[in-house]
C-alpha cells in the first residue's frame, strides 16, 4: 500500500510539473541560470554520448547530411531544397506513408483561415548551409539546419532548452498572419517539453530577450502558443494559449487536439496564427483551436517573434521548424475584385512541381467563390504567376496549368458556372516583387482574379 501511495504521488507531481504555466517557468529561470554553468561542465560527455545514440535511432527519420551549401543555380527546381515557383508558399508536403497527409478539401470544409495579402517574411532555410544554425536567427542554445527523409526542403532542428529568434522580423502590423510547420519524431516522449511560439511587445534583439524573466521584467504584452504531440494518452496531442498584459498572465488555457499525435503517426503540423488587432485565431491543420476576441492587449506595439523550448528534450526527441511565413493585411476580397477590378493572392498553395491545390488553400478559395457567387453578372479571368527560378517555358506552362486547376476547383467544389471563368498564365514575366529574396519570390508566386 505504501508503494502505491508513493507511485500516485509521483504521477501527480509529474502531471503538475508538465502543466506548469509560463509565469512559473520564468521564476524557475532565475535560479536555473545560476546553476547552469556547473551543469554544463558535468554533462558534456553525457550529451556527446546521447547524441551518437540519437543519430543512430533517428537516422531514418531525420536524415542529417554533411555540411553543404545550398545550390542556387537556375536548375534547382529539381531539388528538394529549392525555393522556386514550383514549391508552394508554405510547403507541408510529406511523402512518408507514416506521417499524416495534408487532408482534402472535404476535411478542410470549415477552414476559414485567409492569409495576409502581402508577404513580409518567408523562411525555408534554403539559403543556410546544412549543419549550421541559420544566419538570420539568434539563440542562447543550439540548433542546426537539416534535411529529413520524406520531407521537402530544409528545416531548423532544435532539441536543447533555449530561445530561437528570427531577427529579420522587426515589427508586426495590427493585422497579420503567421504560419509555420513543425515536425516531431514518432514516439515523442510525454516528458519532453512543448514547442512554444511567442508574439510579444518589445525588441527582439539584445540580452533582455534571453533573460529568464523577459516577460514580467520588461512588462511585455502578447501571447504564447504551445504545441505538444502527446496528451498523456495515445489519442492526441496538446495545445496551450497564454496571453500577457504588461508582464502579467491574463488568459490561459490548455486543450487536447487530434491534429498532432506522435503515437498515432501524426508527426507533422501546420500552424496558422491570425491576428486582427486584439483578436487571435489559431489553427492546427484544419482545426480552429482558439478564437479569442481580446487575446492581444490594446494599444501595444508588437515587434518580437520567437520560439522557445523550456527544458532539454529526451534523447530520441527532436522538433523540426520550417516554412515560416509572415503576411500583412486583412484581405477585402469583395472590394478588391468588384470595386477595384482585381484580387491578388499568394494564399492558394500547390504541391511541389504540380498544379494540385493544397487543402490549406480552402479558406481563400471559399472566399473568392462567395464573392463570385454573390455577384452573378461578373465574369472573372484567372491568371497564374511564378517567380523566375527555372526555365521560362516551364514557368509559363506551370502558371497556365495552375490557373486551370483553380478554375476547375471553383466549378467542381463551389458550383461556379464554367462560362463565367477563363484562365491564362504569365509565368515569371510580370513580377510584383524582387526575385532575389525568399519573401519576394513568395509574393511573385500568386494567382490573380481579374473582373471582366
């Protein structure tokens, strides 16, 4: 009986520790910093041994390669690491049978996320050397750019406690969308930590961003969104949201989700965050998990985006972060198309080297379909565009085929009369942004709807 009580007490303590709030974590950070130096010296040999074991275990999942520089030649559209127009704006392609698929328009039928109409930042780590920490990020920990079996492109792999800051994000508008993909290994441990995203007031550079008390100490406002691929059982994962106002926690909630579940093979997650002034919506794949009317404190300037892991992961565990996209604006499809005569979007995504529309495009497709349906006398020309990577002839053909796919979907999935739609493609001949940056290329990969 005594042993039974001891076991129950241990389980209760573990669950309580895992549910620890960010404010509790901050308090621990102060004491933890003082002991970190001694801890690091004592664990170097252990960590090296663990890394060797981990690499053997995960060799088939996270396919680490020797340090190389990315091939940026014109022919890179045949490689998995390219950022050319044949890639979708936010790729979540996964050819592994074990990982969850992207779903279909049917499963995304209630997905109402609409990305911003101007891409401010786009990062797929294609310009970073495999094995390096990304040059435009900062950290108080470690991480490295990797490729992974069954996944397109390059990813930032993190496994140690710390903060990971994309320093190219300097300011955030009142209305924006932020998207990213996260991948974990199968059998991810319940006792490994959450991956958290913070969107905060204050600066994203300097020692204060790495301070253990960086929220209450600087009276920051904003939100934390955390995901974990387990929930203590085998039927799902966990999501958390916490809001801060002048350093104090004011809203906090934890929910279960079926979208991220390492035990069930659902090891890849697309996270979509939508801010409209104070309002916050969060989507995990097609599921809207939070819709909070006053998550963001009013009259604050938000400028910091960072990821955090609170605690080292168990030996076998990893997170991969990729396909980060920040976009500004609250699209007004009806006004753009009916009044101004043209609606442009980079939110219709396609499979790599394909004209197949990705299910995450459902919100945009439904939005444009509603406008066309409500204005029954309007005819629309759909025009596809690409960036300048690859051959001109290939880009032209791809842009035309993608425009045709959009037309076919509007007819089949949304009941638009075919006689009201026509298509064309311009390839890379009409850029709206530079083709020298990842975000510029993402803006050039677009679909236009022209009122006839």
